[in-house]
């Protein structure tokens, strides 16, 4: 048998432990990597014992010991103080390095160079110059990740929402300033602003250790009157000024299922009551909230919340909403036209509200119906009555029944004082026998549904105070009480183009929120975004 055959035969009988034992680092000081014939391999007694140890069941303890020793070595090596080196040119002159903490202070240190490499050793005893240890404090308040100042734990804001029956003294008492009422009301301007506050206006006061530092009177969220102690330091003297943009407007989102009632379930979801009222007003044209609401209906909405100094103090406009009633979906989006008037529209750009309301006077009595063959009570002859008469007390407000433009305003024959409004798509409305017109209303002015345009009277051919109301389509008079009214009006081409650009974000939000709501994902947001 040749050598190659013997080698193969011997190697085939080796076990894994034999191989480990042969190359054991504790048994060999160096490893001969040259080829060795199996017949010349000599195993020492120590190696033989080692092999027997590996085969023994207790060999696991040996490997544990080795692991512990290895970890100890790494632990020791990790705490050794290594030196950092700086390579310098081999020159006879001392080299320097600079250690700088900021742009205004720096120290230079000289190093004698005896070789091409100078070593700079940093140790725990290394001390910086005392000048470097001075830290400058920030000059402004720390800010959170959303850009609001950290709350000052020593200050306290109190808020109060003005009620309809409040007076200046009562407002200050309710906000907790009973000790400062007399001094504040001595300032005529402060007293005037307080007296001008209306229902749902916000009043806020910030005190430090019981001392008033700021008083905020907000007739609106765009402008507020800020009151502070006098800069001269006199006790009981106050200074005030009008300030803009004190409040922050954030978007909030919510979705809830109706189980017990619209207001109750909305409140549980954190939706403000005035936002719920806006929802009712917008969808009232399509949903009968007295009879059509069902358990399982779902409301999803985007609205505005108002914040001041990090505190939520109220809510403002409904921006977009989806109401699923009896498995039928209704959607609306808020949009501001070029003329500055805001209203709600469907995602396709049609008004949510009906184009016209039936009557120009709230809760009025019909004294004479539309009748082409009526006998005229004043002329005592047959004369077509092309409108409907609504009897009411003299001076009762008359409303525009739809959005339009004043085509005519003045006296005209038997109509007496008359206003004619033109509307889109060929519609026209007339309002006669007025006692007077709304002040500053002129020909060409734009009016909107529900706006007051005049007051009930008996001018012209009239037997008593009432409003003669006509509804015309392409110049032909129709019965205002029975004519089929258009559901809504579309935007003008200019406004429609603007709507598609500005409202697309809200429409996309409704699409996303709808999918989240269907998947029972909680999208309620009380902090906006």
C-alpha cells in the first residue's frame, strides 16, 4: 500500500475530537503546517490525555473556563490607557497645537519635538483651562419638538368664556381677579373693551404667585387686547394694547359612531359642541336630524382648534365632513370664494344648501297666494297676482331667498319700494311693498341667502304691511310655494377652478379618514396637525 493510500485510510478513521486535539493551542507551541505522513505522527502523553478529556462528558466545563478567561482578557484590555499620537514634521523648532472651545477663546501649547512623532497623552488628570469651563446659558426659552415654549411651572393661565349676561366686573370676578377689579376698571379703555365682549369670547389671565402678570381680552381669534402691569412699576397701574396673531390655528380630526346621540357621542370623541352644530346646519338640507338619525351612523370631520401659549382654548371652523346616514354617504368641504364669502360645497363644487328657501320672512303668514286670475283688492278688477304675499308687522326683516346680485333697488309703481335680485342659471326674485331698504345696499351689490335686504311695509298698492314675493325663471313667474326649486347652484367657472386647486387637500383627507374609519383605526386628534 503506497503512502497516499495509507494517508487516506488513516484520515478516514479520525474523529472530530482527534482533529481538535491535534491542533490544540495548549498542546503545541507552534504548528507545523508542512505535510506529515500519518505513519510519522507521534502523539505525546499530554496530548493523549487531552484527547481523553475532550471525549469525557465533563469537557464542557473546560470550554466554559476558556470563555471566562477570554472575557477577562478583553475586559482588562478595554481599560488600558492607550496613547494618542500626533504626527509632526521633523524640525528643530517647537511645534504647537491649539485647543479651542469657542470662537472667542483659544489656548496654544508648545511641544518640544525630539523625533518625527510627538505623543500627546490624555489621562483622567487632564484639566481644561478654567476659562474653557464657563458655559453660556441660552438667551431664549427651550422649545419642544413642535415649536412651543416649555410650560413655566411657576405661572398659571386661567380661562373664561363670556356668557350673554356677563358685565365687566362679573367677567373679572369669574376669571379670578376680584382683588384687581377696581384698579382695572379705573382704566377707561380696559373697561370699554370688557363691555364690548360678547357671548363665547375668551378671557385669559396669567398670574405668578397670585400677582396678575397678563390679562387677555379676545373679541376674536384674529385680534386681542393684551393688558400688563405698568412698565413704570407703579402698583395698580395697567397698560393695554391691541395685538394680532396671538392665537394659533391647528387642524384636528375626529370620527365617531352614533350610539346614544349626535351630541353625546361627539362629546365623547372630543368634538366641540359648536362644531357639532355646524355639522347639523350644513347637512340639514339632506338629513332630517329629528327623524333620520340611526344607531350605527358615522361622522368623520376635519375642523379648526384654537391654541394660545400651548393651551387649547376653543374651536373655530368646520373644514370638511362626511356623514354616513342609513348607509348613504354625504360629504362637504368648506371653501372661500373670491369675494371673501365662505360656504360649504360638495366635492364636485356644488353648494350644500338649497339654492333658494321658500319664504323671505321667518314664520310669516301667507295672506294672498299666487293666482293669475285674482281680483285686485285696491284696483277692484281682475289682475294677475304673480307672487305670494307674506303678512307681518311693519319693520319685520326681509331676507334674500338665494345668493344673488341687486339688479334694481328703489320705487316702482304698485310694488312700492322694490328690490329685484338676479341669480345664476336664469333665476330672479322680487321683494315689494317694503318700508325701507337695508342701509348701504346699492345696485350691483352681492347678497347671500339669509341676508337682510329690507323691512316689511305697505308702500305701493297695499292694504296692509306685508311683503310681496315673486319667483321667476327666465322671465316667467312661478308659484314660490309649489315650484320645484333647484337643489343647489354650481360655482362660477373662476371659483370652480380655484375650488379644485384649494379644496383638493381636504377631499383627499376625507378619502383617507374614510378608509381609517372603516378599518376601526382611531383617528381622533385633540392637538391638531
